[in-house]
C-alpha cells in the first residue's frame, strides 16, 4: 500500500517559516492535499491539489510538490497556526485514500 | 451552507452493535461521495471507506473491510457507519467528510467534515 511519511514534529518561532514535508514514492504524480487539525476539532483543508488554497485560508500557507516530496510551507507563523497537519492523496493503484502520519507544529 | 452533523458520543460494551450517523444539508446528497475517517486517541487520520449515494457504490479500506458497514438513507440525506460487534480497539473518534467535486473525481480532497463522534468501547 502507498505510504506517506511526515516528520512527527516541527517547532518554529512566531514570525518565522514552518516547513512540513510529506514523502511518498513519486508523489509528484499525485494531487496532494493538506489538512490542519487543532485539538478537539475536525480537520480543515488548507491546501488542495498541491498548491491551491480554499477561500479563507491565508496566503501564508503555500504548497508544493516535486519528486518524492510534497511540502507545506507556513510563512510568518502565528500562534494560531499551532496544530497537527496531515497530507493526503488518492492512490490510483488501489483506489484508496491515504493520509500522512501527521506533523505537530509547535509555535515557540 | 454545507453542513455535516454527526450523532452524539457513544459508550458501549465489547460485543455490542452500534450505528452512528452523519446528517448532511446544504448540498445535493446524491451527487457527492461521503467518506468515513477514524482517529484513535492521540493518533493520526485513517481512511475507512467511501460511499456514493447516487448509485450506492462503496469502497472500503482493506483495514476496515468486513469490520464496518457504510450505508445511507437518501430520504434523510444521512450516512451511517455501523458495527455488528464492537471491540475495545474500536474506541476512537469517527469523522464523516464530503469529497469535493461531483461524480467521479477520485483525486478530490475532503472539503467539509462533520464534528466527529467519539465512540468508547469498554467493559
């Protein structure tokens, strides 16, 4: 089955840039979506189709996808960005949906 | 306004059956795929399966095939997730989520989520 690997945690100071990676075999051939989940809340999509942002999501959230790694970059990090972030793809080989292992972003 | 409102938290004993619900509104229920996602305590998101009310097409993750049943009541615009015999390891939060895009767009993301239903299975 297809596996998406994320670092367990990322720490960043306010105003700095957080970089969250999502590794998968030839992931650049797949559309990657990113979800933010705050404690006690349901996930919310922050980036879809590699680079698109839903309405209401700040431009500070930026996605990219190349080779075997997709990346979610959060610029000018704020305290409110502290959450767990999950990447997700659809695996065309199995017709299954796959979530990454999740990355907890801590704002120092 | 699109809404997915899930049923309340449940406390059950091992071996009991359970059905939880996801009542939808604000969109044409039969035009969108509805997925179920599990989140065990302190863990990540796991895709369980997905259902298309338009034609009852259902896909299950191998990890959940045979363990749960996904169904819908089209007259109530409601999706269900059902267990016939719960285990302690079924204790988790379960989310329903709408997949964006109508028809067959498998790479689409999950654009709207329910608030989650906490299921606790304990003797």
